[in-house]
RNA sequence: GGGCGCAUAGCUCAGCUGGGAGAGCGCUUGCCUUACAAGCAAGAUGUCGGCGGUUCGAGCCCGUCUGCGCCCACCA
């Protein structure tokens, strides 16, 4: 194998092959090893409906970074992948697809439909899993799960039966959210509210006795056909004598009473509310309190039913128009106001939700919610950032029973069998052959399937073998961190927490890392309807997965949304290319050489400075990664690799590497190789492909994936050398700056005359100064008197440097430059003096900070003095 | 109605427990210097939204106001 790298990095040329190698080598599969500490992340399973989008790319990048870091730290790290059947979302898509073929799901029948659905799953479920690999996700595919596979389904049935037996699952007639388009019930969490411009219709309901009328206001006139009362506040003087009177319901032959209920606010609208228990949640409650009839007028498909008098079979919308028109022409309309209000919509198809009373299955939440609130309160489970726990509490503390039945076919069928003879419901783990109560064979399984989130709620343990107590379950449960967006805290996180506690006796994870969502360049949510989505696979094709991953996390604050556009990719591409070339430099110089081990020779000052820096970065990076501050960690790596390793360290190695001293050269190269190797390891969790590709040539093991992540090492702490080389950098920068200001041609080498008490600093590092600042020759002097030529001066706290530049020196310009410097210094000195003369600062600030200020002041005074002398001489 | 977030350089955003304001892009100037022009070097740019408070010291903590965004609730 050649050890050469191409001039520019081409991710396309190596990413897929490396992934294949990782996967087939089994690197993603951790051992159940009692001697190692487990670390487990459950992958939020993507829906089988789709394509990888930027939201996936973000969340899986974060998870992969965390898991790769832990793996390199020696944990037995499991990232368990899988897909979600996404009951309603998938069924909607399949129905659409069938519609294009001119088929309805009813014509196929349940069996036929499910056959098509499984085919669909094979096609599209496979796609997203392939795309996950493109991203570099180091998940254990041997444990890949699917919410409807045998294992997960077994867990679903087990949990359902357990909850039923404990009385925590029940069937009942309740007000639920009905989607007239998907034709199914929905949970509260599945309803989204949209602000809509509408009207408030004021309608006159005449008293039966002919003594005038009462005016009610409504946003939904079509529901009036289902009115069974008009409610007023019991203390409302306006209506107090009307309570109990009968009203004639317009457009119908029905008579309804005026009733009193505290729910009504006298001050709002007319102070009288029409009551439609069948089609409004609040009215339903009032209906229960007053034992009112439930008159349903809207059918499940959103059309008016047989109770709708002249409006039977009209759609909700048509009925509204016609009813309003009829009321108007009959003089029942008092007035129509413009009105803005929120309308509940289906989170999948955005059809307006119809609240209806229906027989559904529910999970009783109160008892389950309590311990789930507790584990977050007592810190057993913590949200990162912490503020998201408020969202969680808000939901959990006001939780209502969870409607879990769906009138769909794609999903887990409810394990309940109804007896046609005695009506008893048999809930069972196995398919029963007879009614458990009356032994009748005349039983049939409930037609409904479960809410898709019922199975996702069990994900942290169903995927590890529950209800069987497998060794994996024992080892990896509870898992460590759950990573997800804030948009599914209710849907998923909350439900996993109470499900874990209820079924496993222990919360499913100890940390919940919440990230934001990826938005477009204008800050809008990426959506299909807007067409503003960016395809991550396209970006991977163009720039490589590493660039995408890195651009999604560099400099991003925890929990913050990301405004993303393709132009964020290029700077990262350049960064990785920089790393690529630094590696190329290393490789071309170590080619064929036998390098000494680091412990066998004396490190140079540059070596020590670099190793110290590396050590510090490693230390900080571990801290940042352990607290999941990936934005800070990635930015730090960018600065370190580009700003320190490439800009300074590699330049420092050149005089030696291109020099004559063979021994020094080998030593330097040994350090260089080590520094590059460590840097690759540090970067590997973020950019797995490029680091592995380089490791294949520069590393000394089979894969970088299983190397040890660099950690703080006391032996590489070199404080003195750090300060020395930082000062050297300052000198070099000052010379470069001066050269630029004086328009010294880059090719022109200048000689330096140095006046300093720290001659060692200069003498030891003269070659670096010469090479990096474009100088030739350094001579020590005791004063500028020893120079004949015109010169410019540079002053630091340690040295005074004279640079003879002959005619390039413009005395007026030099005055200007010095005055500017002197001005700045005076300000600094002023600041330092006032701080140090502040008694409060001296006595209350930490001692080391006071010291720092003292030293700064002394240095500045020293510099100023030198500059003033120089100015006087000019 | 309740809660949360954001407001920092022309643009996009960092800034961890309070201790002299940062990055990337863009801009100016000069360079193809044997890792890299996807590059190198040097530079310019900020009443850290307003006001008040705590503190020796505030971009950071507290209060308040303004503007933008989000979530929950759903008074018909």
C-alpha cells in the first residue's frame, strides 16, 4: 500500500468502503462484558415512510459522536438502531399509493392491505437504513429492531395485558379527537392547533312560550342541530329568571332547556352558551354534569348524519353555509362578528379535527404519571438543557388519559377479543379460542390497532429482549442518554419514562439530550410543502459525510435551532482539507524512516509546547464531550488543528525537518507523527471517515475506531515551555506586522538586532524567528547606538528588537506608528492602575487575578518606557 | 391566559460556573513561501436591544420595558 495521499481530499473515494469495513469487522457490536462499563443509546427509530432529512442527519450525528467517544474511552458502547412502523403516517401514504392504482384499502381487505404494507416497508424501510450508513452511524446493525417485528410485538402485547390486568387500560365512551379524513381517533398530542380567521355567529333561540329569545354565540353553527341545552352562569342576573325555561331550537322541531352552569362566563359573548355534548369537549362535560342527552349530528366521515334534519349528507362545511343562510333568511341571526381562533387539526393530514364521543381504548394516566414526574424531580433523569424539563412537567402534571386505539390496519392489533354472546372482553397474551367468561366460541378480535407511540414507548427495553430477561437487557438497561428533538418530548420521551418505570421498575435513561431543529437559511422549518428542504444525501455526495456532520454541530448551542444553508459546508470542507494536507506533509516526511519512541529522547521546547497544547485540548474536549457540549468541542478542534497544529507547529517543524541534524529530525518527526495521530483520534467522533482514511496510512493499528481517546496526561504538562513559545509567537507576529506596515517585500530578508536580558529565548529559537518572520541573522546589542542604518523598533515585555530597513523607513510614518502604540499602552496602564488602586479589587478579587494585573501593569510600564526612549531618539 | 427561547462585527452564530469581546463568511492589502490558492501573511469593523439594580468588577446574575420566535391551554 502506498503511503501517499492525493493532494485534495475526496471523501467519495473512501467513505463507503470504510463503512463496509467497519460493519463487517463487527466494530459496532459491543460485548456484554461485565469487566467493562456499558454505555447505551437507543436510536430514535426513523419512520419507514421516508427519506433521511436534515433533522435525522443532526440527531444521528450527535448520537454517533457521543457513542464513538464513549467507545474510544473503553465503554462497551451500544447504539441500537431500528425503524418505526409509524402506523398512521405510513397507512396514509399507502392509501395514497393505492389510490393512484385506483384501489381502495377496503377492496383489498385487511389481509391484502397488510401484505401491501409489508412490501412497502421492505422497499422504504431499507432505504432509510442505507442512508443512515452513509452518514457514518456506528450503530449495531446486528441488533436492528422494527417496532412491528416479533420481539417488539411481543413486548407490546405483554405491556397491554399487564396494564389491562392492573386496570390501567380500559375501554370507554369518551370525547376524543376524530380525524374525518384518516377516519381514526387521535390522542391529544396528535392534534395541532392552527390559527384561523372565522366568524362568531350570534343566533337567536326563541323561548317556547313566545316571550322573546336568548342569543347564543358560536364559531360552529353546524353543531347547533345537536344542541340539547343553552347554559348560563347561575349568578348572571340577566338570565336568572330564565333558567329552566324551554327554547325552540331553530331549524328543528326540538325543544331544549336553559340550564345553569359555572363554566359559563357572563362577560364573554352573550353570556349564554349553546350546549352540544356530542361535538365539543366542554359541552360534553356539562352534559355529564346535567345528565343531558348526547345528540350526534356529524358522522365519522365528516358529513351530517340522520339527526341533521334538512342537512343530512351535507359535508360539515356545506352544512355550515346552508344553516347560516337559512337562519339568516328566517331572521334568527342577530349579528356576525369577525373572529380569530384556534382550530385543531390532524398532525398527519391537517384536516380539521372533529371532537366526537366514541368508544375507544384508553390508558389511565394519573397513576403512571406520578413516578415519572418524580424521577425527573429528584434528578434521576435529567434534561439537557435543563429548561426542557419544564415542558415535560407541564405536560405530565396536566396529563389526561391517553387514547390508544386507532381505527387503522397498519399497527399492533389490540389483543382483546369480544364475545358476541355475553359481550365480555377477553384480553390475552395468546389468541384465545373462547370467551373466558361464558366459554362461547363466538368471539372476534377488536378491529383497532394501537397508537404508534404505544410501541415506541417500549423501545428502550423491547429492543433488548423484554419481556424476557436477556443478558443484554440486564447489561444495558437502563440506558444512558436519549437524544432527540424538543418536538417529541410529549409523544415519546414522556411515554418512555413512565413505560420504563411501570414495566422495568426503573426509568429508561438517566439523561435526555434535547437538540433543536434544522431550519432553512431564512429560519423557516424545512417542509415538503414549502419545498425548502435540503437533502443530506445530496450534501454527502458533494462534500462527504464528515463535512455535513461537522457543519451540523460546530458552534451550535445546546438545544438551539440551526439555520442551515449549503454555504456552511465549504469552510468545513476546507478545514478537513487542511487536516488532509497536514497529514500529507507528515506522511511524505516520515516515509521509510525508522522513528524513535517518544520516551527515548529529549523533547525540544517546541515539542513540549505542542504536547502541552495537545494535552490541554484533550482534557477540555473530554469535559465538553462528557457534558455533550458538541458545539464548543467541535469549534475547539477546528481552532486547535488549524490554528495551532497547522499554522504554528508544522511551521516550527520545518527548519528541523528540512535541516541537517538527522537525529533532531527523527525526533521531531516522531513527535509530529504522534501529534497527528492524537489529533486524528480527537477528531474521529466528529469526522469518522477522513480520520480513519488517514489512520490507515498514519496510524499504527487496524482501525482508529478502537484506539484510546486522548485524555489528560500529567507527563505532557509543560508550563514553562508553553509560556516561552507563546512569547516567541508574539515576537514573530510583531515582526510580520511591522513588515506589512512598512511594505517590506516578502522576499526581502531583514536582519534583527535584539536587546534583551533573556538571550536564551532568542538564541534557542533563532531559526524559527528567521524562517517564520523572514529574517536573516540575529545579533545581540545593548543599545540602538550600535546600529548605523535607519531602523524600526518592536517592543515586547521581554525584548526590544531593532530592524534596519534603510530607505524604507519613513520617519514621519514611524512617529505615527509609535504614537499609536504609546497611546494604546497608556490606556492599558491607566486601566491597570485604577484596578490596582481599587481597594475592593485588591481585597475581594481572587489573588491570582490580582497578580496577573500586577504583572501586566509592570510589563506595560516597561514597554512604554522602551517606546518613549525610541521616540526620543527618532 | 400560562410557560420558554432569542436580541453580540455587514451576514450566520459561539461565548461553560461574572475577571480585559470571539469564530466562520464577507471586506481591505500583500503573497503560487518545496502540506494545502479548498492556501499563507497582515489588517479594519462592536453604546454585547433599552433602562434600573446587585457586585471591587456584568455580554453573563436580578428587576423592568421593547421587538421577534416557539410551546401549552382553548372563552362558546
